[in-house]
């Protein structure tokens, strides 16, 4: 069992993760892999430009007609990554698969309410609403502690 300590720092300091252990074993290497895998940046393009998009700025990611789009506050980006690849990359973050075609940032959800046929509707902080498919509702309730 690991002891976990978190220290908040000022915006002028660089964030870092320090692992103190007796030996570097498989468990420690697994933690390092997860930390590296979960870099909170996704590449998206708009026109001919490629942007580094912070996961905290994403409202949701949607797949439409075999194209994947990243929706932020004021801009929509497209990405060559598949939804399942992004879901895997974003595991361990606030991102949540809410339907076959969408990944939702739970940090951007203002409220959730039951909808028709066992589905839920999530109202986002930007005023948009998205539907959570009924097969994903149990996981949503678990993630939100409902």
C-alpha cells in the first residue's frame, strides 16, 4: 500500500510527480506508464493548423461519419485519432464514454437528469445538452457517486 501526498503549488512553479520507493518493481513501473500515458494533451486540427488541446478545455469528443471532432468552449477541432484510442488514452481522467459516438468531460457537466427510455441528459457548463445512452448510465452514476 502506498502513501499518497498531494501538495498544491503556485502557478509560477512547474508541476511534477515524485515517486519514492524501496525498489523499482512492476507496480512502480505500471504507475509510471499510466502517468506517461495520461498526458493531458490531445492534438487537433482546424484548417491547416495543428493545435495542442488540453483535456481540461474539452467539453466532449464526438465521432460523426467516421470523423472525430473535439468540442471546446469556442472552437471545434478534428483529429485523426479514433474514439476508442482517445478513450484509452484518457482513462484515469474526467473523460467518460457516454455513448457509442461520444466521450464526455465530466468536469464540464453542470447537471444530469433522467430522460426517456432509461437515458440521462447532461447539461454542460456552456449550456449545451448531451444524451447519455442507457448502457452507460450505471457507470455515470458510479463516477458521480449517485
